[in-house]
C-alpha cells in the first residue's frame, strides 16, 4: 500500500474497505461509514489526545544527541508523569526512516539525559538496548510544561512535512495521554457524531494511552504493543451494557478501543468501568467478547495492529483484503484510508436464531 | 448557592493575573474549584502562583496559534480534565483608543487574535475534554467574557467592540450547535470594572463609579454554579472513583 504522506485527517476522497461478517468485501468511501451504523449500536472511540512524545536532547555521559520517544506509562493519572518507558534513537529526526536511524549511545542505568528543559535519568535498560525506563527529575508541573513546549509529535519519514501537534489531535481529543495519535478517530467530527446519534446509535468513549506503532527494529517491534493504561468511564460501561441488552453491536473506532474493551470485558460481553492496563496481545486465536466490528486504518502484515485484525476475520479474508487494498490504491498509515471489519466469529453468527442467549 | 457547589470543579481562566481574571482565580479557588490560570508574563504568573499555590499557573499567549495546544496540554495535565473554560484575556486594540479610521489594520488584527480567534482556538482544543465532562455526567460550560461594547457602538472602541461583538455572536451560535453535546457556551458582560484594562482605555475615569472585579467575579461564579446544579458533583464523584 502507498503511505499517506499528507497530514489531512479527513480527506474528502478517503476510502473505506468493508468486510462483512461473512468475509465479503466491498469498496466504499469513508463518508459511507455512517450508513454502516444501525439504530441500537454503540460506537466507541478513544478520546486520548496525543502527547508531544518525541524529545530531542543529549545523552550526558557521551554528549551524543538522541531522540527519546516516550512509549509507555503506568497509569493515566495526570500527576503520574515522572516515569515513562521510552524508545531511544540516535542522532537525526523523523526525516530518516526509523530503520536507517543511527543507534543511540550505549545506554546504562543512571545515565543522565538532557531533553530541552527536562532532565531525566535512565532507571533501567529493559528487554532491548534501546528500550529504557526513565525518570524525569523536574517537578510535575514542569514536566507537563516541558513536554508541552519542547516535545514534538512522534512522526515517521513517510510524512515529509513536520507535524504540528494539532495534526495529531482528533476532534474529540481530551486527556493528553496517547504516545501516537489514535488515528482511526480522525474520521470523527462533531457533525458525524450528531448524525450517528440521529441514526439511533449511541456514542461513547474510552481513554487509552495508544503506544508507538513502530521502532524500525524488528526485535524491538516484536515487543509491541507495550502495556497500555486505559480508563473506561462508568457512562461508557452503562451504554455498552444497554447495547448488549438490546442486542445492538459494539463498533470500535481503532485498535486501541478493542484492546481496552476486550481487556475489561467480562465473559458476557459487558465491561468493567474504571482504570486498567491492557497487557494482552490480540491475534488470530483471540475470541473477542465485546467488540462486534472495528473501523481501523489500513495496517500491514507483521505489525501488532494487523495481528489484532486477525481476531475479527480469518487470514485468508485478510489476505484478500490486502490484495484488494493494493489493487485499488488504498493509502496506509495514520492519514490513510480505512477498513471496516465485522467480527466473523461474533455471537450473532454463532448463535443465529438464539441471539439473546449471550446477552 | 453555597460555596461547596464548586468543590472539585475543574476550571481554566485565561488572563488570570490581573483584573477580572485574577478576581475569578481567587473567587473560584475560594469556592473549592481546581483552578488553572493562563497569562502571558512569567513574572505575573509567578506572583499569582505564590499567592494561590493550589492554583496552577501557565505561561502562554492565547493570541498565538503555537501557544494554544501547549496551554491545553498543561491545563489538562494540571486538572486531569475540564469542566469550565473562562475566556477572559482581552486586548483593547490600539491604546490610547482611537477612531476606527485611525486604527492600524495590525491593531485590529491583534484585537481579533486575542478576543476572537484565541478563544475560538482554545475552546476548540479543549472541546473534547468538555464533551468528556458532559458524557461523564458533568455540566460543562464555556464563559466568554464580553462587554457592552459588543452591542453598543461606542466611538473609539472599534477594534475592541467589533472583536467582542464577534465573540458574542460566536458564543450564541456555538451554544446552539453544542447543545446536543451537553456543552453550554455563554457570553457574559461583567459591566464597567475598575481594572487595568479599563484604566488603559479611560485613564481619567472616576474609579468610584466602577464595579469592583471581585463583585463581577462573584456574579460569574454564581452563573457557573447555577449551570452546574449538582451535576458537576456526580461527575467529580465518578472521577474520584476513577482517579484514586
């Protein structure tokens, strides 16, 4: 697929590849999304705003320049911003494809990093020499100011122009906790949300600290997704319960919503509200308990995002999806086209004629 | 309204280091709200921060596009969300006041940047948080500080009056549009107050005829309390459950 290289969240010509419960593929435009939503459904989006999580600076022991990409955190609590998991790159910036970036200096525990106004120490080197736990030494308010003023949105070489932070915020962006944009949500506008409600669907949100999607290092990429804290408001849990009770469908906008909802899901498909940390991997063998369909960006095989789609449809259907998307010139990555995948193993297929037995 | 009605309410106030903005920081903090305030000058922010250590001071200029998201990020980092945004920071335009025909275009643009485009941008950046407050049972509110100059054509108040008129109309349209999201937007004229901005505009005014900003702040806080009507409390209860 061709990478989408312009930071437009709602291009007028955006496409939507639709795969129904039985694996049939149709090509639509993204404006058709609303027609796929039915009365009684609940559409769930991730309302995390994107942090400027790329911090340029110096590895003090060697004087080498580094780019630190914040990638994980223990909770969403606003005061809990001293410790992060981070991926470290050597000199250069997003203009160099990640796989060609020079390695950072050799990193050890207790190394100091000067990241603009922020001062950090390496607490630990984790499962990879470039994956670290770091601690900012600044007071909490100064950490927020430092991130807000010095940080830049994480970006990849396929978008040549520097992203502004507002390029990465969805219309519904709320608490700034995502390390990369929850970009499936770029489809959302307040107008669309209004239309969904008028169609008789409910709109709900979760907040999920979407992690980084790629590091340019195969070994490091295999560790993705890292653990991601999330929060499910009680109001969202109540809407999901009501949706189950009336046998509506749960439509997730993006992989992060699937990860959070499935992590919090009970066997009967309802979810626990409150804070949690999604630690699970979702893949071909995952039986989804809550989500009936996903609206997602297009993802390429071998990424953790693609693996998640394997929980919705069999591999042969996904291979067909890729061939179709290639043949029809779909654009990939966060500013690209979209796919809709119905869950082929949904209770509504397996229990046809007895839909209420699982509710 | 008892003062506890605003306990835990998350409020952001622009132009929070002088005049009405400072009075609002004090009034709302006294009523138990969690307050973040924004102002352009570091020294002013430091001064108010030392007076009100519980409030969070943020340095930023709402007339600068590049400052909007850094301000929003710091507001949300300090408060964990937002229930009330008060767009109070205002620019008079050319000082001393001059007739429109003598107003430089750049001065008009500056008044529009601070009084119209800045509040529009900041409200947009924080709209997701305000909508989240509504979904969680809160009663989010945007207060745009207006003026009688927004409706009465006072000579020499052209840049200010035109920008406040536009803000007033923006508030009314937005209020209609956002009703379905449960977000209210109001435009409030606090009256002629004894503030540094008024002194700049009318240096020889009889200050004894001017309203104290503390009284105007109390009135605005009462409006906020009346809008909340207890629903803010249920939202903050949910937040407590979530954030503990």
